[in-house]
């Protein structure tokens, strides 16, 4: 932490800041410039906090210099984390594609999608049983019935299941059925839910909040890691910007940045990121080229009849074609699908 | 809902869209232009949804034209809602100021603030017992102990209490202690929590999400109203923009807009909106000039020692001075504090 | 400037950074923490720059700590600048309202507006002769003919004129006619134009760029000040955010912040900030409550027939009513209209 | 254009709107719903404008439905435009990489970069002689001297030149030297400059404005096309969002979207988009995977000594390595570098 004093700060004010720094557990280090004095506070910012220094007389500003996360940081753990789910790994050489409908609607729908995404090479099935919807009048998901259908599909088609939990009360149920527990974008800072999934050992797919900085996203992961669950998969799914043509603005630069700052694997959801099926395949290719460890792609047997997010869903046929292209991009960056 | 067809859409494609519209419960209405055909879908969009029309062949885009909320809309209820809490009203001629610390820290702290904000004219005390914090290493609040201190302070100083609920499991407890239940910005789309508070009759203060449009905010209110709780108070508290000097960008234009679109009262939290105490008083004045029904202002006896958000807290003295100015602005717009 | 070294930086790397700092004209100051070494570079960042230090081996990040502007800063000039234009002042006790149509359309239009805004108390007439339009097919302004009409109106109604310059080639002409030269939001970083108006002595109204931070805005002012023109008036006119209900997001917090960081006067344009006439009066009141030194308000005798921006223009009648309310708010904050 | 009437609009108000629509040159088409009447205005919105209809009594809102650009639209021209510059083409099968320093600094610097980027396979050299800088105290470019050095380098190394024009007055000079004239992000809506380059036949590289929507960007291209210059290359270079870790947020989804909406070629500048050299290679690969027709990449022989933007420049060695990977990605999407 660096404290920049006002250009008119008095000696007494400087001394008071030093005293406060030291009483908070930091060591103080002064640099006297021609115009201003700067004070370094040396110690663990993550634990010691800012000690209210910004409000002391004569202080102009306080600049944090350490990342506020520890467990999620590559400084803490240099090698990348590889997460094992069933017989697949996330974060290794193989790019994992999690495909399926936005919402679980029926056994027929789920079986049809499962069969086709499996045939195209996907190993993980996505599908929501609990759906966060902007409107209370929209379809809210099949709840436990949806989870059962997912389990049935898993058994029949040999796919792993990723599905969203929205509520601490249904977490035990979701955790029972899911292979990977998804925390959605609207719950990225639902700290009670983060803590609760942190007490499980099942992998957690943590979506980036709609307006979360990369740092805030890693802090949300820190909540989970801090409870003991080390299996966190980060998922970029578009941030909110001023552009209205797309549903969100897919921030692919988050992929190499997260891999630089953190040891956790990162996957990309181009379906939510763009919101229009037409642009999902090129952005899926771009995600892999940028270094993503996996993808979430919405696939529906008949998008125009989907109860949720049809506009961003691929047909199984388009998905199959995309998988072929993905394999070529993966190869170009030294990986495989 | 208006459907714009591609400039090359065939007659068969147009007919298929009309058929789909009608089977979804809408009436269809065609307008054939020189370049394109436009189809109006007449009916209740809120309930009928978009019926997957965007994905039908020949469709260029689908434009919704009705607001997706009903119960929150001024179309539904022309006169403004006035909410009664204890012996005060929110939404009437009197501007209610909710003042107090970010977090409840101790009895001494709370009593001191309560005495002073009461003396300055505030009727409602704010203070968090459960605190949403970006870092798992920050102070998380006193929990039930904090609620008890709030209740003790209420009894002693005759103030009403507004305090935040973060979790469905602690809602019964919070609802027992609070006069107004606060839903924080990170939980604006925690739909399970919204539904649960909707089953209480106690007033709910619903903060705008960090990147929520006004429409999404009103949709969140709709979740609460739809469960039966009509006592929703909206609270603008700053949105996320590219500007980094302020903690958030306080969107005061939301005040007259919400009052135009909705019958619900709206208050402003300049403390979180700006994040620096120095700029809180002018923005509090501006909020009232813009038509706000109330304010949330953070006040701490010693901001430099605060366990949370000291940088944006006013001292009791500065708060008292601000109240005097607020009274003058209120009078200039035909209201009182 | 503070240089944070990587946690694994070697002694040789630290020494190389110190050497570079010193050869760039700074003094270096080391603070060795347990985990990292931090190096302060003491000197004038504005002039010395960053010297490429971020790219030296072992450097984690470089944090600037001084504001990059000097002439615009309150550190440089503690008392607020009051600008005199004809017989009015901007930045003093009186709030100046600049009212008139978006675009000059005809003598009749201009005379009617001028008469009415004068009667309501405005002393400065706004009106564009050169119009920046998103579409090449929209009305682009009357050019010199428009300037002549403005001059005629000035003579007849005793109002001062503020009008926009878009091009260095027409600047001499605009400067001949205008009392205040306006630089529009799209030209805030048209550095050649900034330099050219900096060589005049006429006041310049510098609008904030659509996505300019407050710091970048003050840097644009610095370009003008640095050429010798000290008469810069800053104008907040809305920034771009994700909210689509309003044309822009009016950032009123910029008002007290600019007055804190800089000695320059600041005015607000609620018409462009909101884009819908209905919400202009409350936001004009809020701007004055927040401390603005003046306002730009679009007024048109018949907004529905306006060639430009009718949707955000007030009728003369509504403008008159707003001026009465503004006087009350001004009085409440110790000023007058 | 669709006009949505208020739910309480009277018959007389509806008739007045119809009359206004017709007098503006549109045909009107009514759809009467249960709650509201909707009126379609059929005709060319680009030319007829909105006719002030939003302000007529009884009108709730006006929704444009046609794209406001024509010449830039794929509706107008279905096949993609391929631009020929010297012996290279932009928009065809070959991905063109434009590489070089941010600013031209000296002959030695330019010759060294030119030799190395040529050897790595680039055919176009980038380099600024006129530099837009946020601070008036930063290096502003070598001006005509810089153009001469670019010309000398072209002759010696057989590379084409792309360089920025910032001012209408220096345009003739820049156009004399450049093979491709660059319009920078800050000038995307400098309409006078757009019109002037529109009168040349040389290709124009038009960077997206920092907060420009894709539609506004295409409208800026429309200004150029409308003057007769059909050789417009669009360049995505990052937009402004709330994320502060990167200089800008590179919006790669703009690539497939622009190619869908427009026939113009689109290239990507990952150097400005990210601002940190480390993340430039993965984002360059991602851009090509997303369908970009080319890249702008900053390369400097010694980034730590660069007078401008060293932090985002690749060394020639890293650039060479990136070119090899780009060739593999290009092949995977059926193209070549």
C-alpha cells in the first residue's frame, strides 16, 4: 500500500500516518519528493486492510499494490490447476466442450440433445433445472424433476452433468445430481452461496458477474477456495457494455489474463456472451485460439421452440460442424478437443 | 411485438410467421413496405413471450414494444404509492433520510450515531448486521448480535431500522428485527430472495444492481410485488461505468425516470454512489432536487476507525450541516425533510 | 511513480530499474518488503514520463501517483477561475443559463427563442451553425448563414452567443461571431482543434467526451490552457453507459469532483445528458444543487418541428417555468440565476 | 419506423400522427391492439428521418426498424468487398498483417523493424508520424519528417505504408505518402475529416471509436462511402468498459457481426485493444479465428525505449513467433497469412 500525502501536508500529519500504519501492523517507509511525501506501508494488505488511512488529515490518496486474492493467485501456485471430473480433465491439454440446452424441458428434448452432442464429441452435458429469469412470468425451470432427467440422461449417454444452483436451500439436492455445480453470473457475489459450495469437493463452475472486474471475479473464487474446495473453474460469459447489438460483450482477453494471474482453468460461454446463434461458432473458435480450457455451448434440437434462450442455441447439426472446426483450431494451438 | 422480415423473405416465410404468432395467442397485423414486410403481434407480451419467432426463416428481428413489468408500472396504478413505516411515510411530501453506519460495530458506536442523526432530524437508522464484502478476509458483520443492537437502539432513540438481508435462511430473523428490509445491489437478481421477501408485508428497500438497467430493476420489483408485498421502495446507489475516480456513477436521472414509469417511491444512496465522503453532501442535495423521496447516508462517529466504508461516511457534524441544506432544497421543490 | 517489483525479482533487476529511473531524471527510493520490493521514482511525472520502466525485467507494475495535468489543477491555482464574457461572469455567484435551439434553422425561429429565453432570464443564447450528425443524411447546419443569424439575434436581443466549432478551417469564422466557442463531445480529443482554440483569448466551452474520464477531460483542457487561453469552461453532458432508456448517463458527480480537482468553472447540459425533454427540468435543478456554475438547455419554439434534437428541447413555456424553479434552488445553495 | 401510442391516446391524436407520417413522405399502417394502437410508418427512414413524431401528443415511443446506413450495408451489396493496395488484397483469402512501431522515431528504428517484420511475412508497415496523445507534454510525432522516413523505408523494404491522419490540413500530405490512410479512434466522428478522405480513392482504415456502437461505426464509414471512396477497411481496436486491467476491452464479436451487417473488410488491432504486450499474441490468434481479414500489431526493436506505447509492443522476435502461429490458425479457418 502506498500513501500519497497532500502537497501541503505538515510534518505532524506525516507522523500521524506513520504511527497509524505501524499500529495496524505494517512497516512504514518514507520517500520525500520535492512536491510531496510518499509513504510505503509494507505488510500483508489482504489481511491488514486499509486501516482508515485515506481519511487521516494530509492524506491525498491510498494506492493498494498487492492483489487482494491469495489462494487464486499464480504467485501462490505456479503450475496450472487441472481438475478431474469423472473420466475427463479440465485445464489440461484437452479442451472440454459442455453442450446442451439452456433449460431442461423434457426427456425427449434432453435425450435427443445428449445423443447428438455425444456423437459430436462432447463429454459434458449442460442444462438448467433452476433458471434465473429476468421476468417472474417466464419459465423458471423443472426443478428437481429436471435434475432427475439430467441424471437419467447421464446414465444412458455416459455424459457428465453441469447444472446451476441458485439457492443455498437446494444446493444439497443439486450437489447430489451434478458432476459440476454451476454458479450463475447473477450469483457471482452471492457470498453465502459461494461459501456453501466451498464446503463441497465437487467442481464449481463460477461464471463472471455481468459487471465484475477480473479482480472481483478472482475474489469470488477466493471465497470458494477459502472454504476448502480447490476445484474452481472460471467461466467468461460476456460483460455489460454500451453495445446493444449483442446481448453482452464477450471479453475474450479475460482468458489469457486469468491464466496469467491465476492457476485456475478458464472456460468460455459464447452463447450467453453474444446471444445470437449465428455468431456463436466464430466466437467459440476465437475462445480456443485465445487459450480457453473449454466451452459452454447451448444446443437445442429445435431452437425456435425452446422455452429459454432459443435465439442463442445451435441446432445439433450446426454444433457438429462447429466441433470439427474447433478440433482444427485446438490443433493449431497445440491442444485437442 | 413487431417482427421485421428480411428484405428477401418469401411469402411462405411471412405466412409461417403469421401462423406462429396466432398459435401463440397473438393477433397478427401485416404492413407491407416497398423493401420489407413488418408484422405486428398484438397481445400481452408479458405473458405470451416471444414464441421463438426470431428464429423462424425470413425473420430479421423482433422488437418488443411493451414494458415487461405490470404491477410496478404507472400504467397499472396512476397515483404514486406512499408507504407507511411506523409513524413515517415514504413517497409523500416528506423526504425521509435514513442515516447511520455502514456496519453495526458496537453499542457505543450505534448509540452515538443514533443520538446524533436523530438530533439532526433523521427518523430512520441504517446499519448492516450482515455485510456483503468483496473479500472473504474483510469484516463480515456482527450477524444476530448486530440485529439485537439495532433493536436496542430503536427502542432507546425512537428511530426505525433499515438493515440488509443477504440470505433466505436469515430472512425470518432479519424480518423480525427490521422495519424496512434491505436487498442489496448484489442481490437485486437473487430471485429466490426476492420471492421470499415478497411473502412478507414489511417494506422492502430494493437497491439497483450495479449494472442493472432501469427496466431490469423494475422487473426485480415485479418479483416482489407479484408475491403480494406491495411495499417496495427503490434505491438508486450508483451504476458501474468506465469512470474510476468515483466508486460508482450515481445515475440521478433514474429518479425522475422511475417516477415516470412506476408508482413506487425512489430514494438515493449517494454514499455508495460516490464512495468519497467529500462529494456526498452535494449529491444528496442534487438527489432531492431531482425528486427523490428519500436518502440513505452513511454516518460514522469516527470514519477513520470504521470497520467498513469509512471513506464514504460523514461525521455526525457534517451530516447535521447537510440536513440543514437539504431542508432548503426540499423547500425549493415544494417538500420538506 | 511507484514501481512494484515481481516477488521473484533479482537484485540485478532491482538495480537496473534504479539505474533507469535515475537516468530518466528521477530520484529512486527503495522499500524492501517481505514479499516484494517497491521503488518510488521521485520527480515530475508529467514531464519525465514512464521511461519504459514497465517493460524492464522483474517489474510487475508501474503506478502513476501524480495527476497528469498541471495548469488545470487546483494545486496550481487554489482560487476558482471566474470567466468574464461581455457583461456576464461564469464561475461566480450567478448561475448562467445558456438556452436556445440545437440548430439554427431560420431568423424567425431564432428571434422567437431569443425573445423568450431573454424574457425568462437567460443571458446567453446557444445555437449550432455547424452540426455534428451521426448520419451523413441528416441536416448538417446552416454554416456561415447560421453564424450571421446568431449575430443578428445578438444585436437585437442583447444576448451573448455560444456556438460550436467542428473544424480548424472554420475556426477563424466561428471565433469572429461567437462570444463563447464550443468544442463538442466528439472533438474533445481533436488535439489540433484544441491547440488552435488555445491560441485565441475567447472563452471555450469544452464538452466532456462521451467516454472520457474526468482526468482525460482535464487533460483536454490542459491542451487549451497550455497554448495560452485561460478561459476554459468545462461542460458535463452525459457519458455512455449500458443504460438505454436515456440518450446518455448524466454524471452529475463530475460537478463537485471537477470543482475539487480543478479551478475551472463547470456547467451542465441536461438536454444532451438525458435526451428526453420531460426529464430535463429535474436534472437542471439537480445540476445546480450539485454546484454547477451554469446550464446549457435546448429550447425550441416548436420541438416537434425541430430539424435536430426536438425530443430533448423544452418549449419556451416549460423553459420559463424551469427558470423560476432554478432561482429557488440557486437561492437554497447561496447563489442566484 | 413503428410508433407506439399511449394506452390512453385519443382517436384525434392517432389521426394527427397518421397525418404527420404521411406529410413526411411515409405511408401509415395502423394496428389496433386491446391496450394500445401501433402505427407503422413505411418508407425510407434513412432519408425521411423521424419527423418529430415522438413529440406529438399521445405518442409513447418511436422505434426505428431500418439500419440507418445504406452504402455500408450487405443488403446493398451482398458480396464482400476486397480492397487492393499495391500488390496485396484486404478482404480476400489472405490475412494481411500490418506491423510496425506506434510512432516513427528514427530511420534506424524504422529500418530495423521493417526488415524484421518483412522477414516474418508482413507486407504492410504501420507507423505514426502524427500522434494523438492524451497529454500535451507527450511526444507528438515527427510529422512530415516521419512521413519521409516511412517513404524511404517503403522503397527500401518493399512494404506498403499505413499511417494516421489527424487533421484536414495535413491530409493532402499524408495522402501523398500513405498507401492506406488511417483514421484513429478519436477521429471516428470527426465528420469533416471523414468527408475529406472520402474524396480520395486511397484505402482508408477506419478505427472504431472508443465508445462507438457498431451501428455508429458503420455510419462513420457511410460518411466516407457517400463521398465516393469505396475503399474502407474497418478496424476493431477495443472499446471502453469498466474493466481496468486492460487498456480497453477488445470486442472480437464485432468481427463476425460487421461481416454479417456489412460488405466491408474488418481488421483487428490487439495491441491497442489490450495494451499489454503479453496478451497480444493470443488475442491476435483469436481475432483470426473469429474471421478478421487482417491485424495491426505494434512491433518495436526495443519496447522499453519506445517513445510511445512501448508496453503494448512486441519485440521482432515475439512477432516472428506469433506469425508462425497465425499461419496455423489461418489454415484452420481456410485462409492463409
